[in-house]
């Protein structure tokens, strides 16, 4: 079977399955994802585009993983690490969760951090939050959110630590500032891990940065940074007042 024919048949099968699945779900009144099997077509087109630019792209990418950046971000679908800093696959090692939280008892996050620092040898760890974070907004209410409230309590602790500063702001500004403060406190948590502290003592640890992303304009703002030789975290002036009107 020729390459063209093989691809044509496989694409045809996928389309037929999609049509059949749609008909079945419509018949039973179920809600279905829109043409989910077409994602295979999109994947193939994406792969083909990259190979047109560089035929050896994927074969080279498969040989090693050597990113210089470890990104700890929010699971929000609008804040995809590689896209917003315009870097291709292989350039950013990523861990994401609700509201970009770093907890010293979270073995998932700590395992990824350890691999990033000790095996990959990343040069920078970036904790990136974003304005309009649903996790931050939920943490500011007394509503019952179920199991996730246990996770949101970490953000509520940030709110408690900075109560005096937040108290003087209106609700809109308070939510924005809490997004920023949450990032800053999670950066502190990263710098307090044994993983980063041991790497710094060995003289080969990463810088740790705190950023916030604006959904309203697609831009990043730097909030804080601590380099291996810094005695403490360097917190920059808050951009909240200037950005509140941009990010509803």
C-alpha cells in the first residue's frame, strides 16, 4: 500500500468513526466533544508543517531533552507555557496545577522539581500565575467547592499572611493582588525546598523567578526573583494598579 493510500485510508476511517460516534450520541441525546477524532488530522498537519521546515526536527528532538527552563504554572487552558513565551517543544520543562501552588508535601511537584534541577540542570525555575485565576477567585469565597477546598486552603494562607495589604483594596484589586502575592509566596516555597537549597550550596542551582500573565493583553510581568547568591527574595513593585483596568 502506498504512503498516500495508507494515510488516506487511515484518515477516512477516523472520519467515519467520528460520524458514527456523532450519530450515536445525537440519537441518545448525549453531549459529545466536537469532532474529537479530527485531532488526529490536526496532529498530522502540525507534524507535517514542522518537517517541511526541518525534516530532522522530530528525530533530533527524540535524541535528548535539555531545556533550560522549568515552568510551574496554572492548569488554566489559556496559559500554555510554550506558546506564551514562543518556544518550541523541548525548550521548557513544565509542571501545572490549580493556581500554580508549590506545597512541600506535594510529592508530584517536588519530584518534577528534583528532576528539573538535578537531572536536567535547568538554569531558571519560573512560577507563573495569571490574572483572572479561577483558583484564586474561589479561595476568596466561603462557598463549598468540595475536595478542591483542601487545595485552595494554601491560597487562603497567602491571603491571611497579607491580610493588612489586601484589606484596603476593592474586590477587583484584591483578587488581582492576591494572584500576584500567591506567585510570590510559591516562589518562596520553591527557594525553601531542600532541592533548590542543596543545588545552591553546590554552586550550580537555578535562578527562581515569579511572573504573572495577563489574559487581557497576553503579556507577562515580573514580580520577583532570587538568584543563587542572593540573600533573600527580591520583590519588585506591584503592577496591580496599572493593570487592573486591562484585566477584568
